[in-house]
């Protein structure tokens, strides 16, 4: 998205959230050059976990098809007047706080927010603003941001000042993005790519047009009324297949694709299919970035992230659908983690049939023969 500047406006909608860049000696992701004492989440953060050796998720091909990704796209470029990307700014304790009024106060933390006049704003409809306070190592994220007057604003909602584990929102809580995830460290930065392969040591952010009414760890929020269990959930982790040859790409794209193999792409928002968010920077080579279009959907697969630290231990089934076809009663669902899934048929309260499968995280189905007069029940246990 093209970036602009936060300037006075006659009217505005402002949705903000704040996450903490937790100070930790065992940090994995590279800190921002402008805030070197603020690690971007500790090593235990799901953003910083490698996924190249994790199994493929159940229903991987169905998810890729549902994503409507045909090829990858860079949603960022250099930082000229027509540049694309999600910009950020760094402030300190000397930046005066700005008052913010919210439309959805029940989903918001009250201001003020340390947002400077002239902060860069992502262009397009989302109008994100990212501000890192290097004095407190906190991150503020704004959505649909405009200023109504000097040092004041109004908007949809916001959150600030909490210290969640691993730098995440509470479950069910939105952020500046639909999945409830903080934006940094998701966008690749030029200083990371300049360090060569391995310079990007975190997952990247990707968008798809349609998601289902569900989310997988580490996402905290959904933004959809779709209840199709094979649709893409927020938080779904894609990765570049290990067999995909990245050597034919320029150094910038190769660094991004190798990070896609090691750490993957997390679905963080509804948007254009296969667009990877990034931070604008004059060091980007737009000709190199355009080669990202040469990466087809067939180069991607979905990862079972059940083993990542912080994944809830209790399995959850989202958007269960029952069908009866050819004498089989079948349930399909989105399974939040690997689990033993059991379906039982009961007649008059008595179990007359049972079937159990060990299922991986993802789009899962289980069936059992139809019994006259039976009711059917599902249960789940961690495998």
C-alpha cells in the first residue's frame, strides 16, 4: 500500500492497538536499528520459531486452493512518494502523548497514545500506523488512522500498555490487524535482507481475500462470518516447500523465500491474495522484488504448528459440519491442534459404534456408518 503522512483532517476514524516488544536477553528477531535495546519478542515467541521441520497440516492442498493465491506479491517497495508498504516510526519519552477517542470503546484501551504529528501512514484503505517507543520498548498500532486536530484524534478502537506473554493480545482481542497479531516483526525490513540469507529470523505476514470464522495460534481474533472449515483461518502458517529452488532469484527475494522456508508466512489479515507485507525502504530493489511474482502457489504448503511453544494444549474444533453420504455420517472441521478425534453413534443413550482417528492440525474429516435411530457425537483428546 502507498504510504502518506499523518496530517490534520476534517474527520477521521482511528483504530489503535498496542503490544509490548518484550525486553529479553534471549531474543531471536533482530531489533529495529532505531531501537537497538528493544528486542522484537523473546525467542519463545511463535514468530521466532522455525517451522521447516514441522509436518504438513491436514488439508494443506484445500487451504492453498481456498486462499486463492496464484503467486506471491510484494506489498512494499522503496520509500519514494509512490512507495508501498507498512511504514513505522520510532519515538521516545520526549514525544508528547496524543488523546484519542474511540468509536468502539468496549474493545479499546483508553489513550493517550504517543503518536507524533507527521507519523507515516500506510496508504490505501487500511491506513496502518506503527510507532515503537524505544524508551519503554512498546509498540502502538493504529488502523484507519487520520488526525482530527493537533494532538487529538477519534477512532474505532484501541489498546495499549498491556504486557502479554510472547507479545500477544488476549484471546479474542483485535489489534491493528484482523488476526489480533502485532505487525512487527512480520514485515521484512531491508536491514534484515542486507544481512543475507538468515538475516530474516522470523515469520512473515501474508494476506488472503477470504478467511473463516476461526483462528489458529498465535492469532487471537477472527474477522469473518464464513463457517466453511476448509476456508483459511487467521493464523494459518504457510511455508515455502523445501524442494523449491530459490537460487534463481536475486538476493533480496532469495532472503525472503529462505525465511519463508524456515519461518513461514502467517495469515494476519483479509486482503489481496498472496501479498506479503513489508516496510518501505530506499534500499529495496523494485526489479528484484517483482520477481516474487515468479513464485507460484504450488511452491507453498500449510504447516501443522501444534508443537510450537504456547499452542493451547486442549484441542478445539471450529465450524463442524455434518453430512450423510452413501450410508456414512461424516463430520468435517477445522482442528486447532493435533488430536485424537472420536465419533460415537448412540441409540437410546447406548453407544452402538465408535471410530477414532489421530488427526493433525488443519481441515479434518471423520466418518462412521449410519445406524438407524442413532445420534452422533464428537470428542477430542490431545494426541
